[in-house]
């Protein structure tokens, strides 16, 4: 019998002063049985950074041709493709051809650094791709619960994520910005 995904309910209030975006989202996030809480929370963080009423979570790890998150317009054209983790370079190149923009969120410390070292030249050749690194996701993992109420404030490029236990500066390093 296959294991089922763990469902997390997230109330995410976003005050993004850099984009003038202020909204509260009620999210249902499915954590795949093979997915860590850390990875799931990185997906939530990516949602907060790119929040939009047409941004949706993909079907998950078991589907190869969908991103972790995507923003589609009303014609189903992909405006933004977001991958989390250490994706294959070919996957990112393919995503770049299918969407207007691609964002990759790396995490995992030294492993993410090694991925960037191996793929930096290839990523720089892709104009539509932005690559971000999250050097420390400890606080994200601590916030993970089945039911979460999170507040995210973004101002002057800084991102603060808070819950009932406190507020934390989430460092997001831009390794490569789309051109």
C-alpha cells in the first residue's frame, strides 16, 4: 500500500512592500511521503516571495513535467516556473523554453554550493532563469506544523517570516538574476 501525502494547512499573510502586494492566502500544501519538512517549507517560502492569485503548487515530486510552483495566466501560458532543491540542468533548460521566467531555489548548504559550482555556467547561459540560495533553512524547518499561521514581510530585499514563536530574517542569496 502506497503512503499518502501529509496535508498541511497554511494561513500565509504577505506584506511585500517591494511589489506593493498585500494579501492573505489560505494554502493547502501536500507533503509527499519522500519529501522533507525542510523542502516543503522552502516551497512555502518561494510562494511567499512570488505570491500572486494565479500562483499554484504543482502536483509534487512524482510528476516530472510540472514545477514545484507555477504561475499560469488565464490562457494556461506559464508565466513563472519555480523549482526547489537541486534540479537537473536539462529540466531547467526545458522549463526555460516552456515559460516566461524560471526561478530555482537551492538549499542544503554545501550540497547546494556544489550544485551551483557544477551548473553556474549553464545557468548563466539561460536568460530567463534566476537562481537563489537559502544558506540556512533551520528556522523554516522549526516552523513546520500541520496547521500554520505565518506572516511574511518583504521590504528592501529583506524577507522576514514569523509565526507565534517569533520572527526570523530569511536570507535569500541571488546567485543569478534573469536578464
